[in-house]
C-alpha cells in the first residue's frame, strides 16, 4: 500500500512535500519524497495530496476502556479501592474494547494508548500499551505491562481518609510505597542468592520495578509531590516518569537537571481540586523550553481521547514549534512510554500506524482523512 502526495512528517527529519509512505503486512517499508519513488506496477495506492501524513498519535497516559464512557459504577474499573497497595492488578483485565472511546480515538488519529489503573491507590497496578483497534484486548496489546502505576498527593489520602484507613497524609502515602518497594527489593535479593521465598503476587509484580526492568509512573501534580517521586525513585534506583506534573513549571530547571521525563495533562479543564490551584496552560511549553522530555496526554475520560491534538496545540499556542508539539503526541510520547521501537515515527520496520489529516492536526478545524493501524485502514 502506498500513500501518495501528502506532506510527510516522519518525526525523524524535516517535513517532506510531496512525500509518500509505503507499507506491507502491517510494517512500514519505505518513506520519502515523491521524486524518489519508483511505484511498482499494480501497486495499491491512496492519493492524499495536500494532506498531512503523521505517525499514528500516541496518548502516553489515559484510562481508555477502564472508565467506560457514559457509564458510572458499572463502567468504573480503574480503582480497586480496598487496599492502597495493589501492584498485582493488571490493567488489561479491566479494559473494555467495545467502549466507544476506542472508536473515537481512531477517528481522532490516536492509534496507541497507555491505559490502566487510576490514582486512588498508592500503588495502583500495571499499565498496558494498546492499539486502539480490536475486539479482544489480547489482540490489541503492544506491551503489557508497560509500567507500574504509583500515586502521590491528594487522591490516595482523600480516598483512604474517607475509609478511616491509611494513608491519610502525604507522609503516609510515601511510607506505604517505600515499604512495598523495600519488601520487593528484599524478595528479589533472596532470589538472587538462590533462595526460594514464599510466593507473593504483589512482590512478584513489583520485582521488575525494583530491578529497573519496568518503569514506574508517578501520578503527581504539586511540585513537592513531584520531588517526592524523584526522591523515592532515586532511593530505589527506579526508572520513572512523572505523570501530570501540573506544577512542573515551578521546578522546570530541577526536572531538567534530574533528567526527568514528564507526561503533562489533562489541560482542557478547570482547577477542580486543591492540588490543581497552580495549573497553567503554559506548563508543557515551559517544561519543553527547559529541556525536559515531555509528552502530552488526555487522561481520558478527563479530556476526551479524540482531543489529543487539541491538547498538544496548547503547547504550540504558548510558543512551542508545531513540530515539537506534535512530537509530544507521537515520537516523544512513544519514547517516554518505552514503545518507540514500534510506534511514534514513520520509519521502515516500524508498525504501519499512520494518521492522515486534512489540515494541520493542531488546527481545530482540521479533519482526519484516514487512519491505519498495523496496516489496516480503520477510518
């Protein structure tokens, strides 16, 4: 299959106009300028002249399929609010592929999401990276688990204070996380010594985290919570990502010096709780300007998944170059999520996940012309 004549954004080099993308069997085989194309006889083609050809968009943090659109208790499967430490939970066991949000994701050009547990628990469970097309989650998995969900700040303490159960303070949340990580590290060390500790499903789930094999995603809004996440990550030598980072602009230089990676958002909402009181639409741009590797997320259903490009446009509005803003929902989002070997750029050997826009995707009036996931046209 060949997409011909569009403005090609590989996200690895400057845009090419006119350009083409070729793919076969779910894999990209070639990209480049139309002037260099030798079209095989009988090749299947799609003329996308004048359209923008981008990698399929990547939402690096959301709860798609876990908090079903339009449902209340029946569709709320993101928080097992009975225990603040639930690393053994697997997001794939809560995802409903028939949630209409998946269709809306595809219609918006979003082809990959990182989804899973919410932030009621100090340790919420395993996140997964999924393609947005499919009827069975097993067939949609790009990587599972892709990260472990941790949460700091307001959510865990508010949730468990209502139950008269720890944690009820930020100190309590951090202590609960540390205790679990200490136990997981001791569990791993016993194995390394050739011992056979009694099986513990929670510690089994945390073992790859303390070994640095599974990334820790820390839900943290306030600057002090962000710093607590970094402190814990340093204590246990964790590979970590800051999720939300609402007050990241207050400590952007610190985050840059720490080499922190941040997934910002949701941006299209009000200051609905105390820890969002210093929310600024310039946050993403200020982090990027400081040199922090940054992705933009919708946190769906907080912001509907199809508005991911609009969320990225907020960074461009604050002065970030459009292509850098688009990187935050393609290349850089894939890098931060640990799935850049498969998605996020248009390169030979990558998955044939492609979004074609009539008009630039950061412009609100633009529309999605065509979407391909693993080489199959899904819009």
